[in-house]
C-alpha cells in the first residue's frame, strides 16, 4: 500500500474500498439522496484511483429511476452505503465512481478539504471554499 492510499469498509467488513493516492477533496452534497444518506464523497474512476473489493458478492445496487446515470451501492449485509457508480463509461472508457469517506478511519480523512456541491438547485460547486475539512463535519 502506498503512503497516500486511503481505505474504508462497511460496518460488517464484507465490502472494502481503496482510494489510491491523495484525496483532493471530499464532496458534501445537498441533493435529495446525499443529504438523506449523510455521505461525504471522494471521486475517481473505477479501477484507477478507486478499487472496490466485494469478494462475497454482497454489494447491492439501487437506481432511483430507470434513466438514472448512476447507482447507489450498499452492503447487502449491514446496509452501509459504500459507493455510487456511473452506469455508463465516458468516451475514454472510464467509469466514474465515488466512495463514502465516512467508512474510512476518521484520522485518515480528517484533513481532506471539503467541497460543497449544490445538487439540489444549481448542480454547481459552491465557491469559494470556506477552508473546512472533513474533521469539521465529522459529527
């Protein structure tokens, strides 16, 4: 494991993720899904920055509607929301994915800068950043 790698796992440990390299920011979103889930997202591409391990095949996908561009993926045993994953690759063949930083150890992600995203109204980042980090919204 590289020094910059960060890992997380669901409550029961059946599903794990690894973020390779430094995490540039954590997104806190106010959309109807994210605010209910209470997640902090770190984004990357499946199999590149982010790898998900589900050796027992318990990860369960939920799509909000038939035309949804992504799925929310939960551990089928303990119910933790582990990732969201794009359902179609981009033009370069990459699949966008985000991991729930709340499943990492607090010390590992405490200083990751926080990015606020308005997923409810404008679908834009709320700027300027206010200097907060994950440790400021942990509770």
